[in-house]
C-alpha cells in the first residue's frame, strides 16, 4: 500500500471518514475509498478462509478439536469425531479412537 494512503487510512481509523474528507481532494478521496473497500474485502476473504480452515468438516459449526489417532487428521470437533466411522479426509477407519485437543 502506498505510504500516503496508509497514513490516510490511519486517520480514518482514528478520526473517521467525515473528519478528514475536507482535507483531501475528491480524486484522492475516491481512490482512498476504493482502497479501503479493496482491503476490507481482502480481510473478509481471509477471515472466511480461516473460518473454513478451523471449522469441523462434518458439522461446519464447531471448532476442530479432535485428532484421529490412526491417521493424525484433525478435521472434526469432538462431538463429530465420536460419530464418524471413517476419517473424512483419508477414509481410514477411526475405530472411535481420537485425541481431544484445542487447535
Ligand atoms: Zn463437528
Ligand atoms: Zn485421516
């Protein structure tokens, strides 16, 4: 990000959009708004990706918290780990054996 925008973005965070808009010409303002939108989207994408990565692949609701002992895959929450018969990743039988952990 250009240093100029970085400083402007910091002012937005501290003072809000309306406060600084009179100090900025309209072209800069438009470019800045575009920049803010772009980074906001990137942040949202990143947080969604992170969410998908840490959620249980079975119920997609709870955080992953179980590691299957036979294959070491950590893709389920503790509740689902108890229910699944085979590992959702490698299809190895889990035999109901898994370790509880907090990722
Ligand atoms: Zn689950
Ligand atoms: Zn597995």
